[in-house]
C-alpha cells in the first residue's frame, strides 16, 4: 500500500527535478554566451587596432621607398 502511494510522488519529484535541471542549464548557457561575447570583444579590439597600426606602418614604408 505504501509503495503504491509513494510512486506518484517520486514521479512528480523526478519531473520537477528534471525541469529545474534543464532550466538551470539553459541559464548557465545563456550566461556563458554573454561572457563569450565579452571575451570576443576584448580579444578582437586589440587585434583590429594592431592590424590598423601594421597597415599604417606598411603604408608609411611604401611612401618612404617611393611606392
């Protein structure tokens, strides 16, 4: 008798647990996406600045060499 009455409770608890687990995973993934965007910006900005400086340096060298 006790086993048959506890089975629906365990099933509901398992469903709730899975819902919470997936919900927390989705939040964690969204948080990581935001962090990735921030890191991507932090890395790409200096790379763009460096490439711009290289291009200006190449242009200056070409002008000095009569190009």
